[in-house]
């Protein structure tokens, strides 16, 4: 099962690439994967029907989570539906789409990924794994429904489906967590087996039902399914007839053996199911669009399925699983027929369709078979399942009283509507209507009919062999207790019984209703009332939008002082409250460890006070930097050379970034916008400073036990094979944290670049070829030697002469040229010794970044392009790829992620030199930091230079 899921994932990645070469034929390649899944599922038939096929791979053992898959009878049936119908719909897509269909490859890849997610959903046993697949189907269906991205209706329908089903899924997650807590297991099968009672369980089950009912478009969540008909017809045939909407029915069916007797279960499911069946059926009889007619019909049939599955008896369980199979076959067939009609006639409006029955006899036959199964006519599987369902509901009415009678009467009335809209579909799509002149296109390729013919024929064949079907699905029904001596079984003929009478009566009344409606060729669509579920959804979305806009206008004022003020006030209030409740204040104070700390602190205080009184921006930035260098000195005194080195480098790079930004701002503070509310700012600032001092004192004195950090040196040496605790912790012991921080750094760099370049992540810096630059410099040196009297200045840097004469510094050029390569070597040294000495990838990257800063300051943006002729984004991406690769590679050799190994490089007799694989992770950190610095220089430096040059040229 895991291999099948991996095949779906790999296929989804490859299909978009193949689509560029194969066009619509790529769907034939895509169909191979669900076909293989269908064959595999068939091969598991014997074991799945007898017990279950189980595969488990540990996922997070500490939390008891595993990649647990289980294929029992109901999972086996759903697996066959998902894979079999999916393969046939993909084959249908070959002739449904044109080769010039926009984003064809993306659609095919997402379609295959959805099939894989749905297959994973129905075989998942771990409830959290099931939730992951559950939400994956929501996201992927959003992409499929919104395939026509230029169509506003498609985008709106996709978002509506996503919001409704995702909301239900999140509510369901809470219920699943509660059930796993109360049972002590995350296995869905085990939860159903234990099935605890009590109020806690009732709440949990109701929450799970919210997710199931929203996924299966049950009232009041029914409105999203008809709106989703904006999707291409193959999407409707698969997601909204055979696969996704069945997920909720499937979950109800899985939980019914354990929770059907729980108070509120039957009442909730039966009432909502009956309302959905009647509402969907009535609205379906009012539609003129064949696809919308089927959509509301699907809503009605889902209500039928939920009622039958939710009753929770052996006979209704047997009928429900048969009905689930029959519905997937006949409803997918009908949606595919709508696609064929649309291709042939250019419309789905039944008021404009006429005479297709004579022109397309095969399609008409297929439609008749599918509709006969839906209405419940022999010898189709739908008839067998409907008879079984009615029999089970009659017994339920006698056993459960009022709620059972509601189910029986509701289904009987719903069947009347089913017959009516089924006949309306047949008449509207294929009958010859007087006065209707319909346009015709060329007949479709015969292969276009393969999928609907196969699905309709399957419904006929399974109906004829219904006793075999009974044996195949009996394993699920046997999970329910049976109090009757005579167990019901599926068959084409059970004699003259009440269920047959109800079925005949409902069909007769349905025919009568259709004939009444047929008097008007165009039945007006049902009006959307102010109090409909769809109107409620729209009102809710509008309210949220208005609330968000009002909240944003209130809080997002574009004022950084305002944001900081709010943040600091919240900090002061919350932390001060926590300190006020604290009862463990320290009694002993140590004011310093070294007298030098007093001097450093005094300098930092003076610099901070001077920064407050500074009148120029550059002056304020430098004074703030002094406090940072003071922290570096304190780190050094406390025996933290790594932190001291990193802090110094960060302060220098930050100072450069500030200076680059200050070029575009007025030189003096308050020149354009003076400071307001100085008193309030002073109070907030003093409060934060004092509070932080108190927090530091309390935190330092609150420890009563030895810190765990005392064990880190030994852990660093034994597990990370390094003596520098800080570096080993960053790239080995706590590598996951560092990987997350790398992602934040990349996001920050991308944000800076996006703000400056706006339309693209890449810059357009001039690139100066090194060979050409050296030849130019050599020629000028030769000319100067031949004619020293000309006074021409020699260029020490590749792009030095591109600067204006008044901006050049020959001394700076000489110094940068002499030290640049040495600084790069030092950065590499710091990188590679970081595992055992102060340094590492972060510090080494900052040193290399400083070398690039020097090149830029000495030679300008052209020099920066010559010094680093590589895109910063590629450096960032490569660095993250190395870090992630270091984490993933151990998984392929059976070790945990980020497990490090060391390789001796020098024979022991010549000393000890080991290479630790976590160094590769550190190299990734190095590249990310260099990429960040380069991004800052190119955006805040080079691009600002270019903009200033453009402004000067225009003026």
C-alpha cells in the first residue's frame, strides 16, 4: 500500500513534465497508476474480506504515531471505487480536453495526486494520518475546481468548497484528538472497537460528524457541491460523484459499528440526511442545466447514503455498502454523459437540446442503464441496493420508533423525487422537442465512450451477480450485531415484500411528478432565498471580510512606533502580571564577575543615552552599534567566544545595511516628521528596560537544580564528534531548529529583495567579465608606463574605473585588493574549524559577506557584480538544499534524520583529522548567510545606486 501511494506521488510530479511532450495522451500514462492500484486492491480481496491487510511504519514513536494502513472490507470497496473510476475518468480526459487546454499538465498532475490522496484516506488507520489525507483532498479539489483560473466563478466555487470542507476538517480533528485521548490509541479501528461512552465521547463523535457531513455536502453544508460544478466535467464525475464526497459517508460507515448506538448519532444523521435528500431532490427537479441537475441529484443521493449508513444495523450496513458502489457507478456515468452531450451539442441547457437520442444511440443506452440503476429498476445494482435499503429501514422503523419512521418515509419520498429528476434528465438530454433547433458538432471519437460504457456495464453486471456481491461485502455487515434469525442477503428477487411495494409506489409517483412538470419545457429554477445555506455562507464571508478590513485599519496604521508601542505595552502588562504573582524572588545578588563588566556597562549606558539625544540618523545608528559591541565584550568575558565573534560580525553587517538605507532618508532626525508623544514613549521605554532587568535577575536566581547545559560538552563530543559546543548544537544536536532559522533567513532575504526589485527576485546588475577586465587594466598599465606624464590613475579593482573620480579612493582600492582573498580564506578557515574551535558556518559566512561589503564599498555595484557573479537566490537555495539533504540522507540508511557520522582523513600516525558529515550542514549555513549578505548589498546597495543614477540622469 505504501508503494502504491509513492507511485501516485511520483506520478503526480512527472505527469506535468510529460504533458509538454504528449499533450492529452498524458492521461493514458496517468491512468497506469490508478489501474495498478485497482489491480493491487483486487489481489488483496481474499484477505481484506476475511480480516484486514495491515501495513505499519513507525512515524513518531515518542507520540505513538505511525504510518498505519489497513484494508478491510469497506476500505477494499472504496479502494476499488477510487482507483477503478479514477482510471476510467483519466482515460475519458484524453478525448475531453484539447491539446491546447491551458495548464493541462498541471491539471493532470493534480488529478493524479488527488486520486492518491483519496486512496490514502480510505486505507489510513491512524486518525492523524487520515486527517492529513482528508485535508489534502480538500486542497487538491480546490485546485481542480479552480482549474479555469481566469474564470471568476471557478475561483469562487473553489474557495467556497475549500473553506467549507476545511472548516469541517478542523472541527473533525478536534473530535479525533478527543477520541484518541479517551481511548489511548490513534488507531481508528481500535477506537471503533473500544467505543467508549459518556458525554466526552458524545461531543467528540458529534465533532467528527461535522467534518464527515461537510465533506459529503449534507445540509447545512450542501450548497458547496452545486457551486463546484464550475469545475471541468471529469472533476465532477470523479470528485463529486465517486471519490471526494464519499469520504464523509465512508467515515460514518467506519465509525457506525462502534458508535451507532451512542445517544444523538442516529437522530443527527437521519434528520440531516433526510432533509438533504428531499431538498436536493426537489432542487434537482427545478434545474435546466443538466450538470446542475446531476449536482443537486448527487446531494440528494448523498443524503440517502448517509441515512442508510447511519442507521447502524446489519441489514442497512449491507445495503449501504452496495448502494455506495452503485451510486459511484451510475453517477460517474451520468456526469461523463453530460460531458459528451456538451461536446456534441455545445450546451448543457435542456431547453436547447433535441434529437440526441436518435443521433447517439450508444450514449442513450448508457444513460438509460445509469438512470435505471439510480431510480432502482431491475436488474441493475441500484435496484438490488435500494431493495435492501428499504427492507433495512422498515426493520429500523419497527425497532427504533419515530426516528426509524422518519428515515423510512423520508427515503420513500426522496425516491419519488429521484425518479422525477432522473426522467427529466433523460427527456431533457435526449428527447426530440418541437421548435428546438440545436447546433451540432462533429461526432466524437468512439474511444470517448469507453469509460461511460464500462461504468454503466459494471452496474448491470454487478446487479446480475448480486449474490456474489453479497459475499464480497458481507464482512462489513457482520461487524454489526444481528438479532434476526434470518440474515438478509443481496439478490435480484426476494419475492413480493413491503420494500418492493414502496419502490413501485415511489417510481409511479415520480413518473407522475415528471409528467406534470413536463408540461413546461423550461421549469424556472428555484429562487435563492435570503435564508438559504448559500446565502448564509455569503453573509458570513462578507462579515469576516468587513471585520478583517476594520481590524486592519485599526491596527495596521503604517507607523512603526505605533506597532512597537503596542507590542511593548502588551509585554509590560503580561510579564509584569507574571512577576507580581511570582513567589520565588532571589535573596542573594552578585553585581559583577569582573570589574571590566562595570566599565563596559557604563559605556553601553552612555551610548544608549547619546543615541536618544542624537540629531542625525548616522550618529544614532553608530551609537546603537556601540551597545552591540558592548554585548560582544560581555560575551567574551563570560567565556563565549563564538557568541562574541558572531555578535561583532552581525553588528558590522547591520551597520552597513543601516548606512545603505540611510542614503535614501533625510540626514537629520525629525527633519520631516517630528517625534510625538515623547513622554509616553519615555514611560514605555523605561518600563520595558526596568522590567527586562527584573526578569533577568529573577530568572537567574530562580534556578534550583543544575542546568542541563552542563552535559552538553560531553554530548557534543560523543554524539557530534566536536569540541565546540555552540557549533555542534547548531548543526547537530539541535539541527532542526537551525533548519527552521535558515528558512526564516531565506524568507527575510526574499522579502528585502522583493521590496526593492518588486517584479522579480533577481537583479539586473552589470556583470564584468574577469578576462576582459584584466586585459583592460593591463593595457592601461602599459599605456601609463609608456606615457607616465598623462597622470592616468591605475585601477586596482576590476570595476574601479567605472566610479566617478570624486567617489574613488585609491587607498581603499589597494587595501581591498590586498585583503579580499585573505578574508575569503579566513572565512573558509572559520567555517571548517567551527566544529572544534570558535567559528562555524554562520560566522564564516558573515566574514565572507564582509569581504563582499568591502568590494562594494570600494568599487560600487559594478565591482559587486564582478566579485560575486552569481544570483543570491541560488546561493540561498543551494544552502538550504545542503542542510535539508544532510537531514534526509541518514533516513536512507536506516538512521534518524540529521544523524551525523565522521570519517578519518589522516592516518593516526600523522595525527587526527576527522571529517564530520554535519560539516555539510554547516556549509549550507555558510552559503545561506553569504546569500543573505549578497541580497542586502544588491537590493539596498546596488539597486538603490541604480535608482539614484536614473533619477540624476532624468533630472
